C-alpha cells in the first residue's frame, strides 16, 4: 500500500501545469454566447 499525504491546497497544480500564456487566459475567461436550442427543451423540461 502506498501512503501519501493529501494536499490541503492547490499549490501542487502550479508545478504540474506551469505558467499560463496570455492567449490561454483570454480563452479561458471568454464567455460564450447563449445557444438557443428549442429541440432540447422537449428532452430536458
């Protein structure tokens, strides 16, 4: 059995992904326009 301590925060993730470039940050913060899909209303409502 392997026992490892569990992280109490997300700092470990910084080591995994490294720094983010400006294009990635811009794309991640971009808001998509609402999609109007009436056919799905019949399925989910």
